[in-house]
């Protein structure tokens, strides 16, 4: 993921923010999908079969220092790890969110993750595609 974070500031001026965000999001989603099984194993979840798509996302956010609460198919995260939300632009948030969306899609391909700013935190909701 470091190469994605390093490349985005360079891609913006070359391709424009919209295109750089799209490429960054696709790259982040792919990296997360490629590492899904390893992350699942490290989290103590079994790799085979469908599981709760939000469980791994919630665990990773909590382990990273986020204050995570869950209500049904939604997570609320205060102090999301590695993000300074007041200064974070929408393009960077979209790329960050795409990585977690990739994890959700590996758990259940019928689902996607929708992320919105909510005060000093984020709201992540599971939606059926």
C-alpha cells in the first residue's frame, strides 16, 4: 500500500484528481483482495466459507487504534487508524475506503462497503450489490 500512497500525489497532477482517485482505488482494492486470506488467518478467522463481511473490517480498524462500534450492517469508527480526518481530502478517503471494500467483497461478492464522513469519524455500511 505504500507505493499507492506514494504514487497518488504524482498521479494527480499528471492525470487529474478524478482519474488518480479511480486508479488508486482500484489498486488499493486489489491489494486488499490479494491479502485477504493472509489477513483472515492472522485475525484467527477460517479462510473457507462465507463469514460476516464486516467482522474482519471491524477487527482491523479496532486493532489499528480506531474506536469501533457496530450496529447491524454498519460500523461507526471514531479516530480511524492512519487518518487525520479533518485534513483528509475526499480523494484520499475514497482510496482508503476502497481497500476495505476489497476485503468485504472477498468475504461476500454480493456486498460492497459504503463509507461516509460522520463528525470526527466515519460510517461504514454494508450494501448489497
